[in-house]
C-alpha cells in the first residue's frame, strides 16, 4: 500500500469520526435538555470516569490509557459546552499551571475567567460569576496551599473534583546558544525545583536569576528581551511562542500538584473509587486523647484516612487547631454517616468526588 492510498484511508476514517462525533453530540444535546428540565448539573466527573474506565478495558489497539483520556476529556469538554456553557475561574495569569489544570478538565473551548488570587476564585464561585473554580491544593514537593485550605473552611462551597497535574518545567529561549543568555526569569519556587539543571548548565556562566510573580511573566519577558530565557510551563511557552530548548528540567520527575474544582452547589453520585474531604472542628484539642479518639472512629469502621492536616483556629490567645481530613469512600456510606452523626455540627463535609490521587 503506497502513501497516497494510506492517506485516502485515513481521510475516510476521519469522515467517519466526524459523522460519529456529530451523532454523539446529538445525544449530548438531548441529555442537556433533559438535565435542564430536571435542574441537574452538567459536569459529572463520576460519569466521565465510568466512560474512561470502560474504554480502557475495551482498548486493544495502539492508543495508551493516557492518550484515550486526553482525546475523550476534550470530547467531554466540547459536549459540556454544547449542553450548557459554563464559566470557569482559575488562578492566573494565562499560562499558569492552574490554567493547564483547568484546560485538562474543561477543554480549550470553555469560557474562562482569569483571576489574580485564590480568594478571588472563591468569591467568583460564591457570587455565581463562575460556575466552577480551579485552585491549587498541594504540591508533593512543597506541601499544602494554606490559603486554599483556610478558604474551604470559611466559605460555603463544595469540592466537585480533583485534578492531579505533573509539573514539568521547560527552559524556553530564542537564543540558540546558552552562552548568549544573561538573564533567566522564573518564580523563586521554580528556581529551587530546577536547581540541578541550573547548576549543571550555568555554573561557569555569569547568568542572573531574576524572580518574577509567575512563570507566564517569565515567558513573556523571554519573548520580549534578548539574551534572556524563562523557566516556565509548556502552556506559557506556547502562549508567547518561545521555543522550548530543554524539556522537564526539574530536579524530580515526580513533581505533582493537586488542584481542586470547587462549586457552590454540587453533589457527586457514588462511583467505585470515591474520596471525601471534611473539616473537623474538634472540641478541647489540648485535652489528651481527643484526636486519638477521632482517628480511632475511622479505624474501627475500616475507613482509610489519606490525609489529616492541622490548621490554627486563630481565636483567642491559645494554640488551638481545626483539621482538614480526607478519606476513601463517599459521605453517604453507612460507616461515614455514623461518624458524621456522632460529631454533628463539628463536622463540615466539603464533598465526595472521584479519587485520582
């Protein structure tokens, strides 16, 4: 079979794909009309996971699981916009890793609201200016984002889903030779996480490391200034058209950040792999055994705790704390309900959602 014949067959398959996608969107539109009549939400992470799991089991071809997810997550995003366009707020600027996390779930066609602070994301969702918000929760190299955790306690919002994003820094510049580079821009945290690369490639060169407020700003400066470079995300380099000379230059190839998708009024149905996040305002935390008894309630019921993080109560002059708690399972599960009923108003359920991390 020659090249022309191969291309003709690919074209024929593309025609079929287009027809099938349009047919799929027809059913999506009917689902959207049904959801609107029943006043149910459009975004259903647990349903999307069911589809991806089913396709993963059926797949016996060249596509990897990650490739299938990338293709179908974009199809899901297009479908949601067809059902009901929804605005998504994320922590800016454009080209940030939060932007990348938002696009990984809501696609390139969604309407986005780019905001400057985590607090402004929560406000936008709380006031209805955005249907969903995407905020960073923790990085496996740097730890928790305290502002996000504190706002989850303060605001009456819910967790709709989590996104786990591998953080791959690129080295972007228009300069072909590293000896031409005199300035490297990035966030201070990126300099720390790429210190091995910088030491190996620029130890003998006189290069100034200049911290800026975002990796997107770094890419913009690398675009406008000669003899400069940026350590930035791929989406930032693409946004400003700066060539990536080196890929994945971080000290660890296991650098990951977990993001949350928050919403004002959202409740997921059960899936086969759920995670629940709660706020625990335990009384008398300075009293011996209070935290032990709380944790034992989970142990006795066979509930696997995956995270517990203490945060200052910030009331009075004493050192008192509340707790950010995550565990496997759905809040409607019988054993979880027993704990929630036992502690009553001391517990705040932030959401049950499909477990990724």
